[in-house]
């Protein structure tokens, strides 16, 4: 799915390069990288919420026991899990968000 999105982005950049000057194509490429990063961040926030819900009723017998430190540690752990999942392809939310952001950007340009 990522290659499909990347191919669409490449085609979009090629059309911009032929219509406008090269500086506009570079600006569009930077903007599309920002859109991809925003989409991945959105998915990471969603995944973080889902992962933190999985751990709500677990007290923990691990290295931190069940005291207050375990809550802080778990929040960092779920955040890193979410970022890692989103960066490696996630569950597909980022691709859909990225496509929607590209469509919105194209509609505003015309």
C-alpha cells in the first residue's frame, strides 16, 4: 500500500514539475514529506491510545512492581511502541490520512 501512495506522490510531483518551476517541485516534495510525517504522527497517537488501554488494569509484578513508577514507565513504553508501529507501516491509518491530506491539498491548489 505504501508503494501505491508513494507512486501517487511521485506522479503528483512530476505533474507539478512540468507545470511550474523546479523550486515549486522542491517545495511540493518538502510539503509531501510533512504530510507523510503528520499522517504517521496521527497514527502513532491513535496507536498510543489503543496500547495504553491494553495496560489499564495491569498492576505489574515486573521490575517496577506496582507503584507509581510503573504508570510513568508504561506511558513511555506505549508511546515508543506506537511510534515504532506507525513508522514501520502501522495498521494502515497513516496511508489513508496521507491520501486524504493530498486530496485536500490538491483541491485547495485548484
